[in-house]
């Protein structure tokens, strides 16, 4: 694939390819791409997800507690978010 996207845009791209997305899924699935990036941690991923939700690009689909009692929020991309994908570099638009 092309050069790395800024993490927030990569999260939106990831959401366009997945049924749903959570911070834990992102930590696992994007580790090879962003693992050495200082902002690649659960706190920052949660912040990016909250930011994308606040502007209407993703929406909450499920909120539940995992086996450890930790809140897990799952999101899916909205039509508005899908429409914003057209602004990604061409190599990321497929």
C-alpha cells in the first residue's frame, strides 16, 4: 500500500473496511503499521475515535464491558464518513 496515512485518517479507512471497530481492534490490527509511532496507544486511539464520532464520521454501535470489566465501545463508519474517504490519497481509496 502507499505511504502511511495520518493515524486518524487510517482509522477512518479501517472503519470503512470493517464491520465495526474498537480501540482494542485498532491496537491489534494496525500495530505493524503504526506500532513505532508515539501516538499509537489506547488512550490516543480512543481520543481519535471520539473525535471522529463527534464530527459524525463514525457512530457507536455497541458499548459493553469485557471479561476484565473494561468498557469496550464499537463503532461503524457513517455515510458522511464514507463520503470523506474521497479526500484520501488515490492509493487508499480502493
